């Protein structure tokens, strides 16, 4: 809330019911201001038991409810406050602000209009109206009310913060920086002005200043999701050579243990720091030297090993190093040499390698003598010799859940080492838990198309992608139009801001990353469908891990969507249609499932960007169906070993470094690619209006420099010419938004 507490003692506008109420109110405010919220809540309720219409108690108790995530109770209290006190401006203003926060922008706008009618000179009401109009992308109107608030209170940091955001959305980035700094000078203890400044720096491409600004407030706000997310975005763009090595270490150490961020961007920093230290040893043939060096990283070992657990070390150099490291551990255990040097913590190293191997789905090759040693370890465990180190060694060559002969032994094993128990949980208990979900999955229709059956078989065998953590926040919800506008900028769409729950469809959800990302939509119900039961079970476990409860999972084909008898406001279908036999028919089905005012996000392969994939695939005369992991490793090893210039480019692609993603990238059973003229025709045939690409700002800026007259970046003919000159800009896929015409 913007305003609360009221005054103590003789403020008759707040307390008008005798000394008892006055005493309660003074005590409640003391509790409230000192952060004793339970005591304050009790005192306010005592007031309301005596005087249910007391405006101060209603207003302040609503503030407590709002700040303790009891939003519906807060709304009810403020509505009661207005009912009993129809001219109480702060109640209108606070209710409008709360409705804005929960995404009910239409109602928020109406209630705040009433507040301003009651008192046009209210600073808080003008600030709130500016905030609401800002979220509705009515920037000129938002500017008017925000400037009015500053006129009324030139030292108000919130108004200056909103003005900074408005300037940024108007692409007046220099002015946005100036006003954000003013907001910071007015109240340096608040995080939001720093976040606005950091966001503007990122949009400017000024990643160094963004990171520097983050570092100024990290000490106080190191646990804040939005700050760490902004930091993660900035470091994903910057060259590590621009930063001090110690700062890089500090940043990695701050982010690497978080579970609410996409962490893969940290790999380039880890690569930058540790490559000179470790990978030079590949030139040395001394046995076991790899173990010694990694064990001597004690000052940074915790950070380094955590990185191995949750980040794919996606380079051939690291693959060579870690493959040899795994081999050294196995040989050291087999020979007993590890017992001779207590300074070498083989358990710790082996556990980290096992996590990395599980993450990349055992893409590293191994030699026949290692295979023999692994079989001996299996035999020892079968004979009752269960120890931590052999378990982690096994887990670095194959997933523990796949060892049927050891399952009952490992399920009952409890170690004194918490990291071994975590490894068992990751590789045994969780995968077995996923299998149990299959019988409870909702199923609609029948997957009978030949292509769909083959695609389903691939993803049952290799659910894609395997992931550990991704970007997620329970608190930072955004109205769906603002999500869309943030991705299609500088284009902007406007629509009604009703309060009905948003119906979202993730068509082809895979292993659930898109589901987690869809949690950014405020007031949303999510339906997620996929043809692969294995992928849906992985999704179900992950959404459970994140405590998400607004998702319905269904195994079904996109073509069967009419059987749901349901319409959706937003549909996301990225990386799916190009794997179907008739993408045009599937798109028609999606379009018919969209409400008339709905929005559709699509992701389709680019013919231009994937030409090098086509060239590589043409050198591989193989049957793409029924490929197992051993065959996939063999094919990949051939690509690595042959000195063919065609292959060089693929070594730099992240998807080259895990089994399921390698197969999805290069050896998919079915795919179709598109040119931009073909996409234009596809949209036209389905009466869809192109709204803009979701693509990095640096690419949009480069396009704008070539086509300055295309202010909204919507001319697909220009984009087609631009792609011919820059064939890698859509190397992932075309991702764009569309709406019904």
C-alpha cells in the first residue's frame, strides 16, 4: 500500500470511538512500524471488534494482509472500508494499487479514477494512476499523471521511478538513466530505482555499468530474485575479459546456488577462470594429475563442484578434461591408489562428475577397460559391498535408475555423506517417482499419425531438454499484455484488461521449462499438452518441485485440441509445429482454439539458419529412428574425430553437449524448416497478424539501422533480406507473436 498507519493520539479522522479504541490504535501502529505484524494484526482486529467501520484499522490491516500474501482478504477489507467510508481517498487509492499488483488493471483503473475525483491533488492517487496506465501501455497518459505527482511532491522517489520506466518504454534511454539516478538520490535505500537503472543499462547494451550497479546493492539485496535475474541477464551478454577476475568469482558464487535462475550463462565465466588452470594439464600424460589439481581448488571447490552439478560444461576441451578425470577416478579406485593420498577427496570429485554426466545424459565416451571395471563394481555391490565411492563412480557412467539389478540395494542405502544421498535422490528416487506419474496422466484423443508416433517415440526415449533449474518467481507476476509487449517491442498491443483468469495453453510443453516461464503471467490458469508421457512426467515433477498448482497436464496431439472444448487467451507453441507432418493443419487447429482477441506465440525452424545442420546431416547416411544412446555417442564421436570444416560450427552449439539435445539438434526423426516468405503465407492463410519477433535487442538495433523506416520492425520482406545477410540471427528458431486479424 502507498499509505497507511495514520496518526496516533487525537486524529479523529482515524479514531473516533473512545479511549479504548485510541489505545488499541496507538499500540497497533507501534507494532506495525516496528515490524511486529502479528501483534499489529491482533490489535487492529480488536479495534474492528469494537468499531467495524474504523477506516484506519481497515486500511492498515489491509496493508498487513497485502504484505503477507493474503491478497483476497486485503481486497475485501478495502472494499469494506470504501463501503463504510465512501469519501476515504486512501482506501480507493490503495485498493486501486492492490488490484494493479494482482493484474486486475481494468478494475484498478476505475477505482483509482474515483480516488482522483475525490481528491485531484492526492500524490498517491496520481502515482497509482500513472502506474496503472504504465502497465496498460498508455504511456502518454501515464506520463501526465506521473508528472502531476512530481509537481505535487518533487521529492517523491516512486514518481521519479515510474517516470524513468516511462522514458525507457518510450526508448528515451538517456533520460531514463537520468531520472532513475534522481530517484536513487531521493531514496537510496529502495531497490526498485536501482533495478530500473540496471534494466535501462542492459537495454543500452551497457552491460558493464549494469553489473557495476548490481554490485552496489548486492550486499543488502543478494537474495532478491529480480536483482539476481537482472545480473544474470547482464553477465550473459558481457565478455568476461571486461571484468575483474575476483568480481567474476564473486558473481558466480552469488548466483550458482540459486534455484530460480537459468544458470547456463555462467559457463563462459567458469571457462574463462579455470581453463588456464586446468586444461593445460591435458598436455601432461602423468596419470592421476587431474585428480590432484581439482582437489587443490579447496578455496573455490564448493562453487566449482556446484557448477558441475547444474551447468552443462559445453566445450570439447572441458569434455576431454572431464572424460579423463572420470577415467582417472575409476582407475584410482580400482588400483587402490586413492587410499595413499588422503588430500585427494575422490568422493567429492566423483559426485560432481556424476551430476555432470547425468545432466549431459552420459554423452562422454569411455574405453573398454572402464566398462570392465564398472561391471566389477556392480558385482561387488550385488555381493553386499555398498560404499559411497563406487556408487558415485557408477553414477558417472550410467544413471542409477537404469541398474535394475542394484535397484533394491540402492533404494535402501543411506549414506553418512549428504551429497551421496542427494545423488541417489537425483538419479534414482526422482526418476522412479516420475515413472509413477504415467498412470495418473490425463489423456485425450489418440495419437495415430505415423509421423507423430515416430516423434513421440523419440521423446519417450530422450525427453528434451534435461534441465535442473530455470527462471522462476512466485511474486513477480506480469499482465500478459506486458509480457507480449516486452518481447515484441518497439511494437505495442493493447486490449481489454478484464479480471477473468487468463487461460494459457502450452502446446508441446516438453519437459516443462515453458510451463515454469508461463508462471510470469498474472492471474493465469495453464493447460500444458505434449505427446510424450516421459516428458510430461518430468514436467509434473518439476512443477511440483517449484510448488506450482495452476497447471493441468494432458497427453495429447495438437490435432485433438477441439476435444477439449475450450478456448484460450494465450497459446505458446514453440519448437513443435515443424516436427509435425502437416504444420499448416496444426496451426489452423491452434488458431481455432484461440479466442477472437487472443495471442499466439510460435517458434519455427529457419531454413537459412539450419542450412549447416542440413549439410552435416547429409554426410550421415543413417536411419534416424530407434537410435539408442550408444549409437548417438558413436555418431557424435565421428563428428568430433573427423577434421571436416562443415562440423566446426556445431561444436559451438550448446545442444551438441547432451544426448537428447544432440539428437533433437541433428538427428530428429522429422523436421521442416521455413523461410520468412513461407511464414508470412502461413500467417495470412490463418488470418493471423504478425506482431513482432522475440529476439535480442542487439539484433533489433542492427535491423533498425538498416531499415529505419520500419519503426515497429514488422516488415517480413525486410527481415528476409536481413536474414540473408546475417544467416545466424535465427539460429535457434524464429520466435514471434501473432494475433487474430
